[in-house]
């Protein structure tokens, strides 16, 4: 067996993460992260500044202090939605769109084009992954 054939054989035996598996991992992280952040925040001592829920309305923008993340309240298929994404260059990044009935995880292909890579409805076990 030639050295090149042996190297090619070793490369083929390395398992690769499929797009569907990567989407599921990303979606699970997107769903778990807010709960973990809330639990972490609840476990830390309160700041001296009292915290309150800040209601937002259609067209409002919320920015996360100290992180390049922002959310916009907009319409998605006729329903109000919270559209969150990172600030800066969007191509290659991910965002979430949360409505009262579903959650979407999107991957930005450009500044204005995003493809849905994960979709789930609240209260349902069935999820839909796209791509791969």
C-alpha cells in the first residue's frame, strides 16, 4: 500500500459531522443558552441597581450591554416576533426568531439573505432541520 493510499484511507475513517447533526447541535445550544443564562443570573448576587422587565413593542430594538447582540420586535408571518442576531457582519452567522408559537434558527448567507436551518413549535416534540 502506498503512503498516499494509507493517508487517504485514514482520512476516510474520520467521522464527519453532517449538516443535519450540526443544525441539531446549534439548535439545542440556541434553546439551552437562554435558560442557562437565566439560571446563572438568578444564582449571582443582585446588583445594587434594581432590575425590571422592560416591555418592547413592534419596531423596538433591544441591545445587550457588553455584547454585540441585538433584537428587533417585528412581524414574522403576521405574528409579532423577536428577531435576535449579532451586530456587525452577518454573513456566516446565525440568528433566532421567536414567536408565541415557534422558534426559527437562521443562518445568514449575506446581509439580507438568511436560510432557516432549524424550526420547532412550542409544545411539540417534532422539529424540522433544513440543509445538509
